[in-house]
């Protein structure tokens, strides 16, 4: 669903949800105001559509920062566990195509791109984990450095034993408890 195809009621419902989450979790975005975020979203229907997709797939997007250089607000998926509507995916299209049998429904990289978001990097994931405790039972694919991907691998992360772990796996693997978290700049 593109931002232009969302009707007024859908836009307002999403904005109300985002505002309530913003106000409930002020520690994620100290010094920022909802009015300034909402004003930016009002001029960016494609970004609002991406947030709608993040919300619809269970990501619970929230503002986690502001980039003063670009003037952009930064949203991450802040659901307690990896978004339920984005699990059981291998890493990317090449990994998906390499599976001759038992292919997953899709892959994380293409799904993120179709939603208008990017996978969190390792640095972004570690930043997210400073804002709360995420992925205590699940794990999330992360944007994988090219040198690892060229060798057939990919990286993912989770939080166990009060510590953030970053691991590697074959890019073609997929699990019911692994999804991906996205980032969006508005």
C-alpha cells in the first residue's frame, strides 16, 4: 500500500498509534517532540506508507533519534521480538535462489526494499539494544558486510544472558524465530 493510497482514516489511525508509542517511550527519543515528527510525516506520504508496512508486519516502529546533519528523524522497529510478519525468511535473493528445495516464502533484503526500509546494521542493532531489551526469544537478520556475503554468509543478532550477540549463518538458512528489523529515515 503506497502512502497515496492510504485513506484519511488509515493515515490518522497510524499517526495516532505512532504518537501513543512515541509518548509511552520518551526515553527512546529524549529532546524530540511529536509535533516535529508529525510535521515531517505530513510531507512524506511514501515514508508514512513504509511506517504503515512496518506496523502491519508487527515491527512497532518508533523514533530512536534525529540526524542533525540531514534533518531526518530515525525510526527503528521496536517490537520486543523480531517482527512476527517478517520471519522465516532467508537473507537475500541470491540465497533464496540457491535453495533448490524447501524455499522460504521470501528473503529479508527484498522484503525490506519492497517496504521502503533498510535492514538494521550491526551498529544500529547495538544502538537499539541500549534503548531496551529486544530479541530475548527471537533473532534478527542484520545488514551483512559484502565481504561476508561474498563468502556465502550473513549475520544476525539477538540478546541472551543480558548480552547482545552477533552471529553468522549461511545466507540461505531460515528459521521460524528469525526475522529482520528495519530502519527508516524521515
